[in-house]
C-alpha cells in the first residue's frame, strides 16, 4: 500500500524494471571482478618470482597495477641468464586492459625468452625472431618491448665496466644513472613495435655500463602518471596531461639527486615519488641493474649471489 492508495500496475512494472536493471548491474560488476581477478592472476604468474643476482651484478624490480581500471593490462618484465651466462633483461607493454592483453603478454614474454635463451642472438635478432613468429602464426599484436644484454668486456680490459647491448621495439628509452649523479637518457634509434614489419632490420646499440652505475628499464606508465606533487621533483605536476617528455624529465631530475642510494631504496623512491598517492593511472613495470667491480668483493647491500 502507498498511503491509502494501492500500487498500480504501472508501479509494479516500474519496480520490476528497476529490479531487472539492478540485477544486470550486479551481474556486470561480478563479471568485471572475475575478469580482473583472472587477468591479475595470470599477469602475476607470468612475472619472475626470483630475479637472478649474478656475481657482481645486482637486479631489482617493481610492479604496480593500475588502480582505476577494471582490468589489468599487459606490462611485464623479465630477467634471466642465457646459456653463456650473460644477463638478459626484457621489459614490454601490450596495449589494452583485458584478459587478451594478459594472454598476449604471456605469449610474447615466452617467445622473447626462448629467442634469447641460447645466448647466440643479440637483442635486435631476438626481437626480429619474435616479429617473424608473430607474422608466421598470424599473431596480431600491438606491443612495445626492449631487450638488453649485460656482459663482460674482453679479458684485456679491466674487470670493472660492463658492455650493454640493447634494442628497442618502440619502447621508452633506457635511463643510465652514473655513480656521480650524471643521468643519460639513451636516445638511440628505436625500431617499430613488435610484429609490425618482420622484414625491416632492427637497430642495435652498444654502450659502456660503468661500475656502480644504474640502468633503469620501465614501461610508459611510470612517465604518464597524473597529479604528481610539485615538491617531488620541483616540476609542475597534476596538470591533467599525460606527457612522456615531462615524465622523463621528472625521472631524470629525481635520479640526479639519488645516485648514493642502494638499488632497492632507489627503486622504492622512484615508485613512491613518480606515482600519485591515489594509485597508478596505468600499469607500471620497473627493472633496474647495477654492476659492481669484479676485482672487489660483492658489496653487502647487493645481497647474496643468486642464480635461479
């Protein structure tokens, strides 16, 4: 009853329609939660559970899921020792935030590792092998990736600096923090994203990785975050824009004053400073490596030597 007047047939139809819509909303929310849970579980399962810690090299990683999306995306990182004992690093980003992106990420991660595992292929050839695989199997992807190798120089050079070889498939540039606080963005030529044109040669670059320097590889979510406090880096934040150049400038400014930090502390600082308190607007993967002098004991802050 509604006061003294009974409910009309129109009232009943309205209530029925509202209940139907409410049920659809609840079902959609349940499905969205399940999709995100499945995607997140898949994504976490495909990330390394233990990073290698080769003698006189220290690796660290961080991973942060986006807060405001219903589904997770396809960002990933990987690190492994190939058959020659050389350390290989990979970061990548598949477009999209759904189960398909997570599945594609898993496929590409596996293909990239398999292409580089025997140690005979450089980073450019590893990426090209995956390009060919995508073309051969009709795997239509839009993804960026960067592959790097860190190896010893020939025996006639002092056992201190390392050789860094890398190739990028449309991925943001590596950043090198020197021990004296100098920061270099490695802006060498970048190739096309994965799977676009397997016939086009991929550029490959070689640099010196000095002892006690830090190389950072990351996905673009680290640079595209909004509402970063001005006090974090001295540059304006919270402008409502997602500008990679501005984000890269913030990162380099932050690193320039942080060269003396332990590697784990440095990674924590990068994540907490560049990501807004409310959470990341996009998924973020960060992978860092620091070489130490081989003619000296492995420093305590590097932790134990680990070869999974």
